[in-house]
C-alpha cells in the first residue's frame, strides 16, 4: 500500500514534468544553443564488443556459508558476471550471478562494513572479529555494500590484488550509477525533475546519494527511502536470535522487499512512460503550433512570480550564499583541476611511451599493437585510478552542513565521468589524426615526428576543452549546492503563495507551464549572476589553467570533425595483415580484453568469485578427496584455500582464458545494467620526458565574445601481456570466445 502510494504520486509528477521537458526540447531544437564548440572528437560507441576485465576471486556464498573460487567477468556494460569457474564461462554456461553495482559502496575492510551494518538496524551491534556474519579467510576483503539490496563479499590473497579489484569495482559502480542516459532530452529531464519535485514536496532538499542507476533503480531507492524506516520499526523488534543472526535476517528482509519494490516500480514507471509517449504526438503538435503564445504566457507568469519572489531571494542570496561562493568554488576547483591535469599527464606519457617503443621495436606492426591498447585508455580502471583519486581530496568542510549537502560523492563521480570522457575524446582525436597521416609517412623517423606533432596538437585541443568542461561543471555544482538551500530558506514565505499564480496560465498551455518550475527558474536567476561572475573571475585570473569565456581556438581544424563521422578504426583488422577469411570465432578467440589480472610473484593463487546458487541447482564440483555430493568445507586459512585451489586447478588443467561476450540477462534488478564502455591494456614504458605544463603554452586564441557552454563530458608502466576482448554479456545463446595464455588462471597486467 505504501509503495503504491509513493509510485502513484511520482507518476503524477512525471506526467507533469514530461510536458515541460517536451516543450523545452522542442524549443531547444528550434532556437539552438550557442557557446564554444568542442575541439576534440567524440567517439560514438567506445566499448562495443569488448570485455573490460576478468579473473578469479573468492566470494562468500551465504546460502551454504562457504567461500568459493569463482570466475568474474566485467563486460562493456560494467555489470559483474560471476561464473562457477572459468570452464563454465568457456562452455557458455549460465552465470551464477549478475550484479548491477549501482548504489553500492566498495569497502576494503571488515571494520568499514560492520560500521555500516550496525547503523542499518538500531539496537543490534556487531563486534569486529567475533561475528560469523562475515569471517574473511584473508586480510584482503573487497565488499559491495548497499543500503537496501543484497551485499556481496569477496576476498583476495594480496594487497596488490585487492587494489586492482577495488579499482575495477569502483569503475563498475561509477558507470552503473550514471545509468540515466544524457542523450534523452525529454524522458531523462522529466524523470530527474519528477524525483526532485517529489522529494521537495516531502521537504527533502539538497543532494541525494541514491540518485544512481537506471530509472527503475532510482525509483526503487525513492520508495525504499520512505518504506524502510516503517519496515524497520515493524519488523526489527520481532527478529529472533543473537545479534549477528538478527542482522543477517534483516539484510535478507531488506533485499527481498527491495526486489518486490523494484518489480512494482518497473511496471508502474513503464506504464507511465507508455501513457506519456502515447500523448506525445498531440502535445508536440500543440507546442509547434503555439510556440510563441506559450513563450509569451510563460514570460508573463515569470514576471509576476519574479516581482513577488525576487526581492526576498536577493536578500537571502546576499546574506547566506554570496559570501560562500568563492570558498565553494575554490574547494571544487583544486581537486577537479588536479584530476584533469593528471588525465593530461597520463595521456602524454602513454603516447610518448608508445612513440619510443614503436621506434625501438619495429615500426608499423608495433604501432598497431600499441594503438589497440591506447584506444581504450579512458576505460582502463587501473590506469585512470590516479586521475580519479584526485577527487578524493574534495571536502566542503563546514559548507557541507550549511548548504545541506549530505555527501560530496555526487560531485566526485560527476567530475570523474568528465575526466574519463575527456581522456577518451583526446585518445580518439589522436588516433583519428594519426590514422589519416599513416599513408603519407616514410620510415620510422617520419612516424616518430608525426606522432609527436599530433600529440602536441591534441594537447592544445585538450586544454581548451578541459577548461570549457570544468567551467560548466563548476557552474552546475554551485547551482546544485545553492539552489536547494535557497528553496528551503524561501519555502516558509513563498511556497504557500504560489497557488494564486495558477490562474495566470491558459488551460491549453497548462501541460507545458508549471508554476513550481517557473518559481525555481526565478530563484535560479537570483543567484546565477553571482555564480557566473565567480567562475569568470577564476578564468580571468588563469586559476587552474581555465581560459576566459571570450577565448576561442584560433586555428582549429574545420575539417577534423568530418573525420570523426567515418567508420570506427579497427587497427588490428586494417594493419595486422590477418587474412580476411579468418573465421569470426577464431578472431574472437585471439582478441584481447582491455584489462587482465595482475599476478603476484608470491601467490600463484588465481582470483576467485562468488556465485548465488539458484534454488535446486547442484552444488559446485567437490574438491578431490571429498565425498560425492558433499561440498568441501570452507577453508579457514589461506593455506587451506591454496590447497583447495591447487586441487581444482590440477583437475581442470585449463589454460588462461580471457572473458568473452554475451551472458544471459537476469530478471532481477541487479542484472539490469546500463550499457557502457571498455578499457585498454598497458605497454612497457621507458623513462618519459615530462609532459609540457598545460598552462605554459596556451592555444593560439582570438578574442571573440562567446557564451559559455560545455562539450560532453595510467598508471605505472606494466609489461605487455596477452589480453582478451569480447562481446558484452547479453543474451542467452550468443557465442563467446576467449584468448588463451599458458600462464595459468591469471594473466598479467
């Protein structure tokens, strides 16, 4: 009943916001938008048909309370796909578990986990080291925690492995959290505005950490936010047993409720979207016919609301917001600009290393090998980790409480997504320009000079686009922090009076003009001038290598973007010399995945992964020496784990394989993963000259008045190794192939 009430209210909000979003979309289409154009090219489909990561990892199986070694595949949509073992993966058997990691937190200590678990059910406290809820057999756990859904427990043998898996899992979380498509100009804005309006109607302002995942996941989080406190007070006192058992039961109850809520939310949201889409042609026809009248009516309404609200809003801005804008901006600028500078440095080093290696090792053949790896640099979770980590420094200190910012994670993840996009744009522009030059080159010297010249050209474009993207990010973040604060401050004196403005809207236009939205636009205008001025001053002072809004690239390439419209470059097929008649299955088998697993000298143990056993499914194969039908007892120490795995490996005798594509989609929420992109492999590096300082040699510019707008938003050297690239898990029955390596279950980075 509670779920139905929340979903019904949300669907009403969504229908209202759909009409507004449709009007804004049509108006944008007609009027267009100004602002600086991006200089770098944008790749259309970054990770199609690739696998990002695969390897073995231990996972705790709650059903039988045992740790098992499982094979984990991360396809290009960034879902976690867990198989019983690598053989099951190679034979294209169904995976044990599919996990959409949206909304999860990646933890690397049992203490962190227990702290979160203790807070989930008041009155029940678990003590570290004494609770059977999670007894990790190694000192290197990797735990996925969710406030509502099932938790996943993994562990590895070394700290180095733990860091690699943490980077991979965090990349999965980051990708899946960004599950609402930004390409949609109607459905996505309507959905996010409906969520915001619904929460504000409950007097919940400020940022929301659970606005993550696809629409159904976000809507499920919205319901659970209201449902869980009531559920906890009703069920919590009735839980029986010792504290660990009660806590475990509560986690299972929460997960079961979350699954039911997800199914209800999906059904109701899909129905609401279908109804709106059915009405869309008529609404769009009305908008195009009466566009001028709608705009006039909206401006008349805005003028009346402005006369009422603006004086109060300006006083509030002057007293409570304006003094803090520069502090917030500086707190945002420092880590963000350091992160983008690191992106630039990683890109510079990768290309410079490639250039040196190509010259030393054999020209075009080596170039093809390195370009395949470089082309997916932006999606390499380990190489990009040094860039992402810069955002960990973001702290708003006392400003966080003053402006009701529950967490900075929203801004961190957004900046990290911009970093990844800028890296991929730089890489794609570089490979497009290099591909164009290859036919004109003669010998290694020409190749080396051409690579260096193109690198410098791309870095100038990167500096310009980076400045534009960061300025847009700073403006959006400042608005996201200050607008909810202002709305909350003004609500007692303004919100109750808004109803009287409803009579100013013509009934025919009521689907496209909402009093509440217009009121928020007026509040936004009251602070926008100060925010724009603060960002402009930072650019004028050349802080953090920001360019002034009036600066545009002087000699940008007018024909460069035409190159980006061509077919994607397939370096291996175009230059590897492989016969065209090579079977597709063989080509897939020989393909390389973006990231391989690191192998520690001290541990011959492969990674493992957990699996959720479906009801009635047979237990995994017994270890040698165990009684038939009886699963081996869980290893209590590292030694026992090693022995168990040694037996399993000797029995399987399977060479190293890299993950492939297509895995069956799961009906449960966690399997509903938004499609995403892939990651590259690494090459050996020699000592590299330092990257030119971004701000030292700015691009040649000419002063032209311009409206600010924004384009779409490496680690240490490692030895080259076999990798496998495959298609993403998707539908049952798709063929999957792998790349083999004779080095055992683990491949090297």
